[in-house]
C-alpha cells in the first residue's frame, strides 16, 4: 500500500485539492512535483488514480507493464528473425527475468524498462523501413519511455539501440542510409517534443540543484573511476 501511495498519489492528491500538479504540498513547505520525473505527472496511468484506489492501480500497473514488455520483446525477437514459438519464449523470458522482476517496486525504472524492447524495435523499423509510420512509432515509444520518468532506462535503451544497429540491425543500402538516419533523427526529435513537458522541468530543476555547488571530491565519492572498469572485467 505504501508503494502504491508513493507512485503517483501526490499527483492525485494535488489534483483533488484543486491545484495543478506542479508542486507537492504534502511535504514540509512543498517541493517540485512536475520537475520530479519519478512522480510521472504526465504518464498516462498516473491519472487513473483519480478513479481507482492506489493499491488496485499499482497491481494493474505492474501487470499491464509486464504484459507490455513481453509483447514488445516478442515482436523484437520476430524482427530479429526468430520463429513465433522462439519469439514468445523470448518475451516470456524477458518478462520473468530477475532484472525486470526486481524493478517492480521501483515504478519509474520498471515502466522505463518495460518500454525498452518497444523502443529498440521502433529503431529497427525506422532504420529498415524509413517513413512516416516508423517515425511516429519511434516518437511514441521513446516519448512514453521518457514520460515514465527513468533517465537511467532511457540511456540504457539508447546504448542498446546503438548496439542493435551495429550488430543485429538491418543493413540498409547506401542510397537508404541517409533516409534511415533522417527517420531516426526525426523520430527522436518528435519524441523530445512529445515528452518536453517532463524533461524540461526536470532539467531546469537539476540545473539549480544544491548538489552542483558541492566540492568535486564529495560529488565523485560514489563514482567509479575509469580504471575501475578494468577491475570489473577482471
């Protein structure tokens, strides 16, 4: 129940109090709400909290996103050339794998991870068949992933998409490379416009954070130095 209340309850309480979901009044003198990506103010499922109790909503939230990501991975596997049975198995394995299941109690990371196969598939389609439909598909999937509120998952998906295009993606002809690049760039630009209501306030809030004034040694206290990667591989 506490998890359900944390996930979007501040937005619902603010709206029911007659205010726009811009500022959370439930903590001290208040804190930014729209500028906090984890609040998912603009994510579609958040607004269902006006109609459904939070504990019921979060159960529905988890089940829907697990089904969403399973379907997305199945379609991505099909795009990679797997047969139907193998693709369904890939979708089920992805849905039930430890990393995905472990994110269920981290609602914004969970939703962001659920959109990963959809974004990679949209990138695949935009590179293979550049056109209006593939551009809109990429813009919608990536835009919703940004609205889910997990910058971590957006960056991981970008890295995965780059790896996919390099190692497993389609090989466009020379005449089609420019069209594919234009479709990918346009899709990302439209996704940025679609999700601007979320990332613009977040960037503005982060730019004025007191953490920016902390000394470098304090900021880097939990950072892994580049040479630490060698230890990781060893």
